[in-house]
C-alpha cells in the first residue's frame, strides 16, 4: 500500500535541511579539521548523509551548526585486542575459522563443525576467541531444519531454465543454522523529487513543473554486516518480525553458529542511502501517476536522513552454499518466517540458443546470400551465351532450380531467424530475472506508524502546447498556445 494511503499528512513544517552546505562551508570545515564533540576525532562531510560524520564513534552532526543529528555508531560492541575483558560466557566460546575462505564463526564449547557454510571447505580450525562478542539484540530461530528444507525445495521448484541435475545436487542436508549480524537503522528520511508533468489527451497537453517533498520515519531497517553473504540475498528473505526480538543472552546461541560483523554502519553510508532513495522514488512514482506523462529531473532529486540510530542484532538464517560446475551459489531461508531465496544458474541451452541465433543473424547470414549471388552470376553468364549446347541447357535448369530453392530458404530462414532472435532474447531475459535473487520487499514493513508522515506536492503551471505531427502521425515538435 502506498505510503500516503496509510498515514495522515501535514504539508506544513520547517525544512529539515535548511540552507545546506555550500563549498565555502565545506572547505572551511575541512581546513579547520573540525573535531567530533563526542570523542574528539576528526569529522568529515558525508555526501550520502548530507551531514558531518565521525568515523570513530559514528555520530552525525549538522554541517552548519554541528548539532547532533543522530548516530551510526555502536552502543555495546567493542573490538578488544585480547580477551582480558571478556565475559565468562565469551571465554567458554570458540571461533571456527576456515583456512580456505577466511570465514570465522562463533560457537559454544559443545558445537563443532566439519564444513564451512560459506565455501564448503572442510579446512576448519578451532581457536580461542580474540574479542568480546556481545550483540545488543537477537531474534531467535523459529523454523527448524526440516521446515527450512521444505521451504527451500518449494522455492527451487518455482525456478525455471535451470541445468539438468542442479536441483538434485543442491544437497539441503548441508544447510547451516546461522545467526547473521545486522545493523538495524532507525531514522527520519527526507526526500525531494522534481520533474515535468503533462496532462491531456490527443495533441493538446498542459505542462506543469512538479516539486514533491516527503518526510517519513523508518524503524529497524536491516543491513547485514557480513561481507561473505550477498546483500541482495539477505534483503530477499526480509522482512523479519521484531516482535520476537529480545535482549541478547548466551542461551540463544547454544547449538547454533553466529557470524561476526565485518562492516560498521559508517562503512555502509552509500548502501544505506541507495536503498532508502529507491523506496522514496518508488513511493513518489505513485503520486506522479496522476499525470499522463511525467519526466523526472534526476539532477534535482535528493534524499537524506537525520536522527539516525543503530542497533546491533543477530537475525536467524538457514544458510547454504552450493557449488555447481565450478561456480558457487548461495541460498538462505529466513529462520523466523521461512521465506526462502537464492540465485540459481541458467541452463546452458538458453545461452547456446541465444548465441547461435545471434551468430546466424550476424555475419553468417551473408554466407547463403553470397552463394545465391554466385549462382545467379553463372545463370546470367549462361543465358548471355550466343549458343547453348545440351550440357549448358541442362546446367542452366539445375542452377535455376537451386537458385529458387536457395532464395526461398534464405527468405524463410531469415523470417524464422528474426522470430528466433526475439524469442531467444526474451527467454534469456526471463531466465536471468526468474533465476536471480528475489526483489527486496521495500521499506513498507519498516515504516514507523507511531510517527507522522508529511507528503507535499507543489504544482506550477508552465504552458499549454499542441503537438506537431508529420503525415505518418510521428511527433516532430510542439507549439505553445495561449489559453
């Protein structure tokens, strides 16, 4: 459901960005080496956030006043060089490190592994933990392995154009219950969109300049912090239900593996803004459908966040890596909701057909045409002879028959190849879309319904126009008219 169909709106309110940061301000701040009011480290301007950010503590500040605008920092996790400050629970745990891909999993003293869930290698080493492991929150597993296997098999059954034997080689017995580290983002999103809207049927249209401003709140948008797992895979199995989220306790890790975070929120600013901007664009597109035509002005579209805060949380995932014909494919099942996703390979027959048709409609199509031209030349030479004996007359007849067959074949094959080219291209595109990761669910599940949403669209009349067309009805220009 669209954002504005779910909330009341209020177009009034101050501009949360103010006058922005000009080049002189940015240069002055950089030259003066502005320090973080919280920890004293240098702060830098982050274009994705439209704010100053400290990469040490993660705090975000207004670029003009240095007033706090939230934090992408962490509240409990600390990177210790040794284990002197570790809790007793952490001292009982160990790390399982893969010598092949470098993955490191956390497990309790009674949980061992014989295979790396990320690359399938058995080259595992068990060692003592090197730092404290203490997330803020955790969402416990609800889906057991049998149910996860059923969900994954049902999902795989929907995938078409896969190689023969791939599904049978996807050994679901290798699925691993893994707590994946996530940063959960709470923030206010500000989005400005601009464009030109056209209303009217036929050749007469009215043109408007359209400016839209949207302010909304999101809560708990998840961003996985593991570099070994595809981000799109984790987004595809969303959403998680945070009603089951509890304060982290050691008992939830018993019998399970947990991955450690490898990225801080400050390393994800571009990824965070990209996902939020996509949702803002999709939501504004619904409002712009009132126009018969709408052209966005991407140079004026802008999205930024404020009042940001992060929580470090472990989310439950049944995870599996399948190796097939030299490539690895990752699959996952949401350990709470059962949502399954992954990426499967296309059968080579589709690519072979695509390239064969492309070759046949490319340079190779000139080969039969060249032969037909040569035969036509010989026919012309024989018919221009002053006399023709029985051999030449018979040869002429044979050549004419061959030429007719060849020309008919060229025309028929050409038409068939044109159709095959369209069909093979569509099959290849469909296979890439169907067998790729599922689309993320957007941010609808993370909208904070307890906070107010503002959506304001300003429409400015520009002109009335009449479209000018040629004799074939093609638009070749437009002419402004007076009302």
